[in-house]
C-alpha cells in the first residue's frame, strides 16, 4: 500500500498480507505516527480510491480529525501521485531483482529499498529538493547507501572470543549474506 505526501513527494510503503480494513488501517496508522513525528505536522487530509470507502475507515478518519477524499469511480488518474509511485517502484523492483540475481520472492525487500532510496534522490516535481529533506526539514546523510543484493557479512555473536552458538575460537566470525535493505529507524 503506497502512501505519497503531495507536498514533498515523500513516499512510504506498507506491505500487506491482505487488503482488509484492519490491515490497511494498521498500516496507515504506522505511517501517520511516523509522518507526524518526522515532519512535526498533523495529517489533515487523505485522498484514496473507493476501496477505502468503508465505515471502519470513516470512523478512523473521524477519530483522528482527517478529511477523507475519494477519487471518482474508475479514474485512478485522479490520484496520479500514488499511481506513478506504484509504477516507478515496480519498474525499480524489476531492475533490482534482475541486476542482483535474486528471486522474485524478494520483491517486498526490493520495493522497500526502492522507496527508501527514492526518498533520498532529488525529485523532478520539486527541483533541487530531496523528498525526505523536504518532509523532515533536516539534511539527510547518504553515506550508508549500498548496492541492493551486494555481498555483505553478518557478524556471529561471540562472548570472550567463543561463539555464543558453540564452536571454537577458530570458527568463522561472520556469515556471508546479501544486502536486502535497511532497518527502520535511525543509525543504520
């Protein structure tokens, strides 16, 4: 479920197991809390298609003081920012999976990586501005970015030189892995 801020072009992706009211509302609630803490502003208005025209969504928006607008039926172009974000993200997912040689089962990780990196790239819509900087008002660091699917190493936990899982001091202290994305929060 993509969420796009119209003012800054900041994107947020939620990966749902189904499109029930409870899962979509929980995903949007996670976005709302994150957005309000990052930007310092309250979410006042959302625009969705008619799939979200339910009593549960109406109650949620009423409870949080959010104006819920809907697109006209069969006119996804009215919500062009979200539709374009979906297309761009899926195009990048295809490229990332193909270049990395990873299987299609990693599509959600590739999509999350795509959304994360696109938030750190200047937007054509807002020339010279980076979406995450516009959204948070803070300068962003990109030194942590690495290539999706690149070989990396995960450290095996040790206590006094011996592995926690058993083993000797001479056993490998790292396991070869592939980079699939970044953990949420700060300090990645």
